[in-house]
C-alpha cells in the first residue's frame, strides 16, 4: 500500500499523471539493458549489453559491460528484439531498451529510455564508439557508419555512481553541503570521471545527489575491478557524506566478484543495513600502525622550524613513543620507534614496518605496511587525539594518546549524548509534503508522522517509539 501511494505521488509530482502500470513479478531478477543506435534511413544496431543489477531503491549504483550472465545466444536474442522495437517505432538516435532477466535467462521488456543514459560510458569503453558523436550525426541526417558485425566486445568496463549520500542509512539517504575539497583519481590508469561539479560546488536538495560517474576499464573483469578499487581509494571528496565505502565493499564482495548478483543484492548481503568494512585482525593492525605513525610524524613535524635560522634550545633525540590507541570498543597499546623515514610499530606483540613520504599536507597518503601498499586519507584530527582516517574505503574514528595522557583521561568528564528518543528529526533537508498526525494524537512505534520530499524522492518519517504528539 505504501509503495502504491508513494509511486502515485511521485508520478503525479514528476509527470502530472498518477496512473500506474502493474508489471509481472520476477523472482531474483537481473537488470540487463541493450544499447541501440538507429538512424533516419531504417538502419539500427545493438551495441551489446550493460548489467545494472546492483541497485538501491530501484536506482542503479554499479554498472558493467558486458554482463557475466549472458551467453552469446541470449545476447543476440535480446539485441535483435531491441533493434526490432526501435525499428517498429521508427526510432532514430541512441536509446536503451531495458530488460529484466530471470535465473533461467528468460528476459522481459521493462521500458525504453529514448535518451543517453548515465551508464553509457561502459558501452563506449568496450565498443570504442563515441555515442554522443553518433547521436549528433544521426540528428543531422547521416546514415550509420557501422554494421552489426563491426561491433566488438573489447575488454571490460565498470562504472560506480558516486553519490552525496549516507550509505549507512538505508543504503544511501541524500546528504547536502559544499564540496570543500574535491580531487578526482585521474592519475590512476584507465580511469574516466564524468562529473558536473568542482571544488566549492554546492550539493543542494533540488537535484539528484550524484557527484560523478567513475568508470574504469581493463582487458578483463578482474583488471577493471582492481582499477576501480584503486580509483575509489584515490578519490578525495570532503564537505559532504559520500557512498565510496559502500561502492568499494560491493566491488570486492565475493558474491559480486563471482558475478552472483540480482537486483536484491544489497538487502541480501547486508540484511541489517550497511555497516562499513569489517576489519580482519591483520587489517586492524595495519590501521593502528598507520594511525600511530601519522601521529608520530605529526609530532616530529611540529618540532621543526622551516625558513628561520632559529637554533633549538635542546636537540630532540627522541626515537621511541608509547601510545594508547582507541578504536571501536578496544584500547590498544602501541609502541613506535623511528628508523630513518620509516617507523617500526609494535601492535598485539607483532612488529610492522611502516614507510611513507609523510607529506601531511596532502589529502592522499600512500603508505607501505610490511610491503603492502595502501592509500589512506586523514579526514580530521583535533587536540584531544581524536582522528578520523579513511582506510579501505571506510572512515574509522580513533583516539591516539600518549601512555600518560591515556592514564589521566579517566578523570576527564564525558559529555552526555542528547536524548533524541522523543524527537523526530528529519535525516535530511527537504519539503514537507504531508503530515499524518496532529498535536495530542497517540502514535505507535513505526507509524508514519509525515512525508519529506528531497532530491526527487519521497521519504516516510516514522515514530521511533509509542507516545503522544
């Protein structure tokens, strides 16, 4: 009932028509679409398929071309039907015929998008065609330059939609703000970034929350995914919450890597919601060693005077530090000793060697831990030792103190968290389109209080507990 009501309201506000189509239900479907190209002279081509099954709220998040699921016969059957449809309506230009495909490779027509789609770059990567150029040529009246036999599948391409949204809230509730720092990973090989923003841009409530489309290409799927992992680690976005942690977890998940996906992938893999990357013991030690090394590098930097002939009163000979690092529910003793430009760090009784250029002004830090290269980002730090570090895509909050400060910290009063259990606070700014209660009403937990419209989506706000308005 709720879905019917929201769909009707969204249709009425977007298209001025609240009528709905009832569609066939397909269990465990994959969303696979065929790119077509048709001219005004009756010629039409299909340019292979795109797999767009990784979705949240029926909106695509990760797309790739080709699909791991289709065999050449199914691909050809889908392509020929897509072309037949385009010819039947005398379509001319680039367009996309979308299908749902069940586990037995039966495919069902969904809709046709008579425009260029967000995920068109993955098709350009594997076919070598510039779809925008072809559309302009068709519009001018030229016939197509290619025959169906000319259309190849070269390599593999993956696209991630980078959104300004919080992936920890129902796989992505929109977030707004100003991009205080923004750096695309264009130095990584075979990476393409299509974006319409720059550093200083505002992400507002009036448009879709997409920041960019991040595309990587490889000679095979494994290579394209490895490059995507590197590109996501090297993407700097500050000022808004973003979904890079979710994108990175999806592309390294064993089920995704095997190609075992459907449109229900996210709720099936994360039934309790997305919680970020789960650190293995080795990764936890790597993170603790990196954070401790950053802390020491900061201490050493603050002792130096640049560009002044000042002579230090006492030479600093210190070469070892005993620290206490707080991560999650654990407090870990960490010993750091300096050895040239690298640090030897002892965590859990194991020694790790951490090397880097330690350019603390750079938003990206390339760190090598016992021969393993990691790209990390330090997002914030304050005088009380709190720091947040983006490691393996997920942001971790740590507190790093000297052993003495850690022993004294138990005397510091903790600020009590605000009790918000009796307040309904919208998780994002937007327009209130409906209020379902009035003062004095008794409501039960889960009951709808109001509906907020933001970034082209309607969101139901519900009561967190039973009580009186």
